[in-house]
C-alpha cells in the first residue's frame, strides 16, 4: 500500500515540534549533523545524482534553456562544493545563546539580551538544488526548523537532498523533521503554507520578481525578500579611472545574470570624456550592449539610445544603461529614484566624498572603490547566505546565521519587586 503524503499542516506541526528540540541542541550536535550531511553528499551521492538525471531529462523535454539546465545540473564536483559549504557553516561561531549588552540597573537587576532561533522558516525558491543544502545547513546551525519548496523543475533533486539532510540530523541525535520539503509541485500547497502563521514564523522567497510578488501578496506570515537588484556604480570626478574601468567591467561582465551585477553606470561630467572613451569600448568588446543618455552619446555616438524604461531596470544580462551626471548629488538623486536598496557603489579618491556617499545612500550594501559583485554573504564572511534582504526590519543585506536569529530580553534579579 502506497504511503500517504503528509499534509502541509502536518509538515508544519512536525516542524514546530522539531524546532523546539533544535533550539536547545548543543553546537556540537548541530555541527555534527552538518558534517554528516557533507559526508553523505560526497559518499552517498548515487540517489541524488539519479534524481537529478530525472530532473534534467524532464527539463530537456520541457525545452528549458541551457542556462537553466546548467543551474539545475548536479555533478560529483558540484556536490563536493556544496559539501564544503556545509563544512564552512559548521566552522562558523554559533550565534544561539550569545548574550550581549548585560547591564546593572540601579535597582540591582541585571538586564541583557540573548540571541535565539526564529523557529520555523519556510523557504520558497527556484531552479538551483544547491539552495536546498545551503538553506538546510544555515537553518540547522541557527537552531531553526525549515520547510523547503523548490521549483517543480528540481523536485526530484530537492527531495533526494532533503532526505539526506533528514537522515544526517537523525544520525546526530536530532529530529529529522527539522528539515522537510513540500512533496508536491502543486501551487496550492505553497498557498496553504503561506497561511500557517501559527506554525511558521518567517517566509523567505528566492527567485524572480513574479515569484516574490506572488508570495508577498499571498502570505499571512512575515516575508523577507528583495524584488530586484538594480545596482548602480557612480564614477566620481576624482576617480582613479584605471581602477574604475576595472571595477565596472567586473561588476557588469563577470556574472551578469545575478542580482549584484551592475545595471546602470553613472559618470561625473568631468570624468566622462576620458573614462567613457576608454571604458565603453572595453565593455562592448566583452559583449555588452550599451544604452546611453544624450550626453553619453555625444561622447560615444555609436552607443544605443537609452529609453526612459532603461533607468531602474534589472537587465540580468549583458546590457548596461549609462548616464553622465553633473555632480555626486545628481548621482545620489538618480539612485534614490531608481534604486531598490540592493547595492550601490562609488569610485573616488576623495575620502570625504566616499564617506558621504556611504552615509547618505539608502541601500543594504554601499561600496567605496569596490565591485558590487562583493555584495554576497560568503564574501562578507557569513559562510553561505539565505538570501539578500532589502527591507529594514530585522534583517538587511546578505542573511547569514545571525540574521536567522532574533534576541530576547533576559533579566536576573535577587527578589526585587516593583514599587
């Protein structure tokens, strides 16, 4: 007789119970589970690779583009990379139980804060099976249970990876239900999950704008997300033009389809002639289609005319909007109007202007003389990341272990009563 699949409510109830146990688990036990998981991914990868082969075959039959098939593909080498990520998470300090700000009040009470897990986290994502492992690893280390729902194109791969995670937890003496996956591609299951605010504490969507918009509009649970990564680089009048060219080329070309790639380049009018004459041909040789404002096209008539819709657009490919501005103030005004708070950068040798840009630009990451491509949890020393938040409540920027916890007040007394 075929085993009946648990309902979404049953999964959430099991996750809540597992979260209560995991919240009390020792760092050694959580690290042990992660290291077992890393070992299984390398030594017991057969079922995962077979499941991935089924997904790839189905994807080719559905006509998925080569780039998506590549994101979907798992190999022994890629599994080793994922396993190394889990080992790195295990090596990070455990934020759970950390006490800070302990002060002695005049009445003798000692008051401080303790960092604790959030509880149960639902993660809804697309395409990449590695997100299953990254999310499981970060949630386990931070003491949270997780309910995963990947894209339908990776349902077999994600299920096999989640089974290994659950087995690893059990081998380490922890509840296997701390990592679960919705066992269906039916969209109604996601809608059910998004209404379980009494069982799930946080939803994190990772994917395209359409997915995130749908989750935000449907969820009765708090959602942490970013819609688009519309990242700008402003090349100041006091920029080192050689460094600026190198940084802008990297930010646009190194990996154009990610959320921290540069989508618009703003150049001070005093730097524009020399910088654009040097840099635009380099970008073009790298395959970038350049869409320029009228001032840009006066310097480089061969570039395409920028449409109004190109400002504030996430291209996610080798397309770049370029604008010449009269001042840093005009650049910051442009960013305020068209940016969505992901990552912005300034290239300048002017110390005061660099600090002013960092202080005044309202974004989750602000770079001074560095590529926007560094806006990444691993690059910030967080190990892996759960995603990037452009919100201002609870978490902002790359979300690592600490962002998957919150704090509670703890108070120690000696019998005091309030008069």
